[in-house]
């Protein structure tokens, strides 16, 4: 979902799940927090650094073959659990 909107992502594990739950107001029970995924504007290579793949050989971008996705407002929140994230 993020890549299709021009954002880069990076998973982070080894986090303080209890602290994250408290700060973001994530309710107990149904939801666990095994990792966090940060998202942001990707690094853009200069014209002289054009490459089809990243530093580990993975290609990224639109191949025109997307799998079904959850609606964005069901999986992406802004600053607190359940708060809509404005990506426009």
C-alpha cells in the first residue's frame, strides 16, 4: 500500500510494545504489536546513479500486478490508533 503511494517502508522489531501501546492508545486483547513499520519519502538517486534495483538486488515499483489489499483506513493510522492518516 505504501509503495503504491510513493512511500518507502522499513520494519523495526525489538521495540517496547507496552510503551508503543500506551503512547498510541492501542486497545488490549485483539491487537498485538510484534513490530512497527516506518514509512516515509524514499531516498532519490541522482541522475548519475540510476539503477533498476536497490543495494541488495531487490527491484521496487509498479509492475502492474497488484494483489487485493485491505482498505487503507483499516491498516494505516496517523499518530494514534484509529486516527485517520492523511496521505494526500
